[in-house]
C-alpha cells in the first residue's frame, strides 16, 4: 500500500447558476496577459452543448487521454517517442476556430471621431493580426442556446442517444439545460504529464497539483492534445503552455482558490483525499462502466487505523491526515457516493468530482392549469434529462451508477419534504431510505453540507508543510517529481 495525498474538489451542479463569476475571477487573476486572451482555465459550459473548445469531448477528433490496447495502457496520441514526428504538425491540436480568434474593438474610432452626421462605430479587430474581422465565436458563445437543437444537436453525448431520446430532449415543453463549470482535474494518471517530451509538466509531491515548469516548457503542445479535457492552453505570445494551478500560492497562504472563494452559488468544495498509488494502473485499465466505482475504491478511509499507520510510514504528516478526515470531498465521493468524475472513460483518473444536477420537476396539465406532478419523486426512468446522457458524462455509460446517485439525491428531497411539509407517508420515506442505502443521519448530513455549511466546512485546505520539506533537505527536483502512472519516480518523502 502506497498512500499519497491529493487535493481534490467537488462541484455541486444543482447549485450552479451559470453566473461565470468564477471564470472572471480566474481570468482577472491569472490570464490577463497578451497571448492568453482565449485561455479560460475556469469556464462554465451549458449542457447539452458543444462546450469549449468546440466538441472537446470527442476523442475521435482530438485523440486525448488514454486507451486500453490489449493489456497495455497507452496514450491515444502515441507515446513520447511517437510525438517527435508531430512537433511541426500535430493534427490532434485544436485550431483557433475551436476556441475563438481573440478580438477587441477600435475604441479610438469612437473617442477620436470628428463631429459628423453619422454615428461612429467601433469595428472589431483581431488581437492576433490586428485586421478587421467578423466575430463568429467567443467565450461562452453558446451559453443561452446550448439546451436547444442549435448547439446541443452537436453534443457528442447527445449524438450517442437514440432518436427517441433526442426527440424527447428537444421537445419544446421538455427542453432542459444545466451548467457545467470546468477547471483542470489535476488527474492521478495525467495524460499531459506522460506526453510532455521535455518533462516540463509534473505533479507536486505534497498535494498532487499538476503544474507546468515555464523554464522547461518548449511549446511543443503535446500536453494540449493529450489532455482529453483540453485544460492546457498554448500562449501564442509567450510560446509556452499554461494551465490551472489550483491557485496553489493562495492555498499555501491558507486562502481558497479564487474560483472557489468567489463562487456565488457556493457549489465548490475542496479537501484532501488519501489514495493507494499502487492501484493507479490497475484502476485505469478497468472497463468504461467500472471506472467510476474503481476510482472510488482507490480512495482510502482516513479514520482507518491501518491507513493512518501506513500514511505516517509513507511520510504524510498528521496535519494532512487530519485534513483528510475533515475533507468534504471524502464525504461526497466515498462516504455518501453522490459525486462522480467527469468522463472517467478517458482513464486519467480525474480528481474533480461532480454531483449531478437533480432532475427537473415536471409540470403537467390538470383541468387546463399547470401544476407540479404529484409523482415527481419517483419518475427516475422518465426524467427530462435522459439517464444515458448523464451516464455518458459521469459514469462511463454505466446507467446503474448514475441511478444509484439519483436515488440518494431524491431520498434527500423526500426526507426534507417530510421534515418541512409533512405531507408524505412514512412508507414513502422508508422506501427512499432503502433504495438509497442511507439512513436519516446521512440524508440530513447531505442536506446540511449542501445547504447550510460555512466556508471552513466547504473548503478544508491541507497544510502544505513546504518548510518541513526544505528542512528535511529534499532535493528541489526530487520534491517536484510526478506521482501518476506513466510519470517519473515519486519522491520517497511526501508532505
């Protein structure tokens, strides 16, 4: 057993209002330089929809992530040796049109225009060439239309649905959409780390955050094509790749990452997980439908005396173990089992988990008037969002996995209605308990964690203990070595 610590997070999609405050906070803090205009380390997509960059989920187009070939796990774009031939032309890279061409406006045409009979205008110009351009895309361009058949029809997840499910999804009276915020997943089996020919990308030994060494980066962009989530970006001005750093300078100062701190809906939870690194390769080689459960199995109980002893023997400090015991991420992912990874079939073992959005309440005709359906708690199989679509997003296509999550979420609804309104029979509440596998204490804990928690309960920042690493005389290069499968040997001591 090789126990390591990983800073992880959970996004509760039922609470996201799509305000993009997180995107702007990140943009203003980290990517306001020339060449970074189209870098959105934190973006909020509307699903169903094509996302950003366009159709990033389609790995037939981008060849990102890992694939299982016989008994071997390999990068879909090829190993480091195979990338040499792609240095000057990489067909798997997103084009500028998959993002959008950065633009601004000729504001001086407004401020410096002489008096005239016509109203002056500020024409859009490219920030790359400086030439006038027609704006055809931008950040969150499809935001208001993702739920429609304009963009959603091209969603890779929607394309895989049956014709009947697609018709149901696009029926105007049933049309539905939800918001999906995305940052770097800081994966355990990061494809970007394994693909970098210069070794510029690494996982920090003390917390598992994936970073890019700007001094070593040569701008070959293999990390961009290898990341199936397209969360590594190439700066056309600096010639370097950049990505989300999970605001590690803020965490080292005891502050929450900017997007977490600014989130209006309070959908973001951060904490540390303990996991068994010996299981990384075996877990990543599971079948698509087994990956979500296998990744959950890797996460260890921080209260288990054997786990605590093994963690201490591996060099984890007691403060880190205590942070793992207080981690809200552990509760969501392992204890309650209501948070799932995004596209586990990419086999990178992402460490950002999502609580799927609760199924929208159905409105039905009743004597010419609209009312909420009386049986909306028990219509799981007739949901407005097809379960196959949700399973394709969060469970590798395993519908039983997504059903289990929704039974628990629906049980929380029933328990709260029984407690606050009192109009449900005890038999229905008992049935919800049995289907969810959770008792009243667990259902109440889920409700309180999602509705009534303070920031110190939602965001538990583990101590970085960098001073101890320096005092221990750890070599800086050893200190920064990766921890995922396919990366370099991990340091003997981890903090």
